[in-house]
C-alpha cells in the first residue's frame, strides 16, 4: 500500500481500476478481521456475564467498593489510564 495517495490524474484507467480493486480487497480483509474481533469480544462478555451471574446466585458480592469508586472517578472525570493507588 502506498503511504500517500497517488496523483490520480497521472494514472491510467487500468491503474485506477487496479487501485480500486486493491483497496476494495483490503477493506474486505479489514471488515472480516473486525467481525472476528467483535465475535471474540461477544464471547468474552458472555463469559463474564455468566461468571457474574454465578457469583450473584452464590451470594457473593458482584460489585466491590473499588468498582464503585472507579465508576465514581470515571463519572467525575478523574479517570486515568492507570491505577493511582
């Protein structure tokens, strides 16, 4: 793939068609990869929900005080990328 977009006026019709095809193929690959990643994320979220449901059914705390504090920090705009404690 080119780092910069080519001067379209200097490309022949065939070169334009080839470039369109190349970018279309690349977009399809990216789209496929995105769908795979979304599927994996959905599976992981479902597993987490199942685990939380089992904890709740077993009488365990599902949400800790640290979770509430983290949410409070996020909502207050104090969230950071790492742990401050």
